[in-house]
């Protein structure tokens, strides 16, 4: 703005100066062009020169405008086509987002037919493929992808866009290896393509490749390209699977590579505890499990913590009693305490903890544990009562009529639940309390002077935990199979 005012001021100054000069010089200008003599004042000649200059300038601009008309027309047509492409592409994507895939395909097909831009055709082809993919029209999707691939050419940016978009559709369809074949060259070329790396992580997770999942998760974590909670879930899976398949040296390497926060995660700590227990490294297993339970007393961790030898029970019982002060109403913790008391032959405390757990969560396995405990203590009437409750619960499933499909799952018929399956006079605990499936397996009780009973308890525990579930699923009729045509004599006799 200031520059404009300065130039205006200078023009006015020049005009005033010119006027003053011309006023002092009253001469004429004579042009002799035989046979003509043209004479006019010097003021007129100056004004005429200025006017001719502007006229010549206007003429040159007009000629330039005339000669540039074809270019301007081409530019106008290009911009009109660009606006049309943008309009069709916007409508197509809006229809996709609304779920109106048929209308989206129509708009995008027009764009593929009319557009001359390779980028527009690539985007339209990928969008049309997405619409066909969501409609499960995979043949039409593949045709649109061929058009998109052709228009991607050798442009690295367009090839990356094509690879990531197609790989995501392949992963949704379950074509995991095809997705990896598209994404791996992109990820190898540069680790900065984080979206392609995240898709590759999903693909290897579906392939159950724990090594690659761990490697890619670490890469994304270093670049802050993945949510921390999502990354921890991948670490849980990958680390636990690697630990399960590790030998002694590999376990040390895997465990040392994990961070402190990751070592206390439930799947990782559980896998490490199982590996150390199987390797008879019970002290190390206890330390690993204690660190995880300190964070959150998960039932699986408590179950493994209670599965130890008689020599280990004192330390573990002491730690479990500390946890009980913070979690007095944790049924899984109470069961673990009961099992540890049995290992130390603290029969009264074991009964106390089992009953407290049953008051909070009344299920089949608690009754089985109490039944075997009372049998070891030679309190046979109470043992028989709890065994009857466990047996009645396991056998209380409804008999389904033949020649019908299995219904949807009904958790009220869960064989491990007691409440609702027994006559009132047989219910032992308060059934008004919340119930849930127990996560604690039957314990192996040890008693130096009662070794035969220990073996009987082991056999009974396996029957409760395994055979009841096997019976539940094996007796269900096979959907769509006419059991009257089979060779089962029991079905024929019923018919």
C-alpha cells in the first residue's frame, strides 16, 4: 500500500515538473517530410508521444490475447474436467461412507470413463474396488484394481497407495499371504511407511508368526507409530508364544529383551512361569509370578502360583496372605490359599479358605475340592454331599430332542455352574451371591501318610475337569444329521 502511494506521488511530481518545463519553452516542433512540412507546439508533441506509447502498449496486449486464446481454452477445459472429476470422486466417497455402494460404483465408473488424469483414475479405481469389496463382489473388485494398478504406473507414491489399499482389502478377505507379498517390498524399501508396517503387523499376526510380530511391534514402538495399549497386546501374544517355544538360551535372551512393564503382563508372566516351572526353576518362577500378581491377581496366575511343591508352600503362602489383605474378596486368591494350606497340611485353614471362596463364587470345582478335602480328613458324609452337588451340577444339562440343530449357546446351562440346577435342600452355599466359571483347576493334595488317597484325588480331579466337559460336548447331536440312520442302538431303541 505504501509503495502505491509513493509511486503516485512521484508521478504527480513528474507531471508538475513537466508542466513547468513546457510552460517556459514555447517553441514548436517541425517535421519536414517533402513535400510536407508539419509544425506543432512542443507541448502537443510530448502529449502525443505519451498517448502513442499507451496506444502501442494496448495494441501489443490485444495481439497477445488473440494469439493466446487456444492455450486459455485448453486451460479452461482442463479446469472444467478437473472440477467434474472432483465432483464425481466426492460423490463416490460420500456414497461409500454412507454405505450406498451401488450408487458409489455408478459415480466412480463415470469418473473412470471420462477422466484423463492417472491420479484420478487410480483413486477412483481403488474407491470402486472398496465399494465392490464391501458388497462381496470380488470379481468386480479385482477388475477395478487392475485399472488402478495400470494407472499407478511406476510412480512410487501411487504404487504405495495401491499396495496399502489392496493389502487392507486382502487382509479383510483372509488372503494374508497375498497382502504380505504386496506390503513386504514397501516395508523393506523404507521403514517410514508406518501404515504399511501396521498392515504387515496385522498380516503376520493372522499367520501366527510371533517372531515377525515382535520385531514389527518393536519397530513401530520406537517410531511412536502405534498406540501403546495396542502394542502391548501384540507384545503379550508374541512374547508368550516365543517363550513357549524357547530353549534355555533363547528364554534368557527373550526375557532380557522385555521391559519391566511387559514382564508383569498376565500372558507374558503366565508363559514364563509355566516355562520355569517345567524347567524345575521354582524360585525364579515364583519371582516372575509374584511381580505379575502384585500388579493384578489374575486367576490364571494364582492357579499357577499355587501349583508347586510342598517345599515351596511356606514362601508362597506368606505372599498370598499379604495379597489377601488388599484383595479380601477375590475368590481365586482364596482358592489358591486353600491349595497352599493343603500342601502344608493346614487342613482347617484350607477348609476356611475354600468355604470363603464358595460363598463368593459357587461352582462345581469348589465342591469337588471340598469333597476331596473332607475325604482326606475322613469326614465322609460331608465329602459325599459335595461330590453329589458336583455330580448333579455336571449332569444337570437338559436332554435335547434328536433331529434338531443345536441352539444358540445359553450360559445358564454351563456345566460348571451350580445355582439353578439343584433342589433347594441340596444347595450348600448362598446362591443369591454372584456366580462365575472358576478359573482354578482341581489341586493335587499331598499328605505323607495318605498317599493312596492322593492318587484317588488326582484321578477324581481329572474326571471333574476333563470328562465332564468332554461328556457335555460329545453328547450334543450333530447339526443336520439324522441320528435314526446311525448304528447307535440306543437311538433305535428310543424310536
